[in-house]
């Protein structure tokens, strides 16, 4: 993966959850987690995550044994974001804290740039 500063940061808690997901599903094993942004959601843009192959133009980094890739277009919207995970019964799951978001939806998956 590359030596430039990471576009996003993944906490150790989130990395442990991602590694657990990879160990439970053979289709995810060995693939980096792709973070990307697409139009939609309550606030205009929404975060998406999937296990995917790395592409040539991707910005890539490793966090606690987890590979993360971001395409250049999405990188503009998520630069400096932190991905965390909570296993709380209410409001649990992956949480993205994005310094570029002017506002975010209550669902935590949608934001306005």
C-alpha cells in the first residue's frame, strides 16, 4: 500500500470488526475494504463500504492488518474521516466522523459536503 498519508483512518475497534467479518465470509478474505461516496441518502451524499479489489488509481493504506482503499473522487469528500465501530444495542455499527461534512443525517450514513 502507499506511503502517503491515509485519506481515512480506521480505529483499532473498527479494524477488529472488519477482520472478524473477513474471517466469517470467504468472499471477503484477502480483499481490502473500499470506502466510497455516492449520491443519495437524506442529505445528498452517502457513505458506502464494501470488500473489493484494489484498482490502479485507488489510494490505499493499512490499519491494524486491514487494507482500506478509496477512489480519488470519493477521497475529496472523505479526506480526514475516521471510521469507528460500536457494538451498542442501539446506534451500533460503523460510524464515520467526517470533518468535510457540513451536516450529517441522524442515520450516520448520509451527509452534505
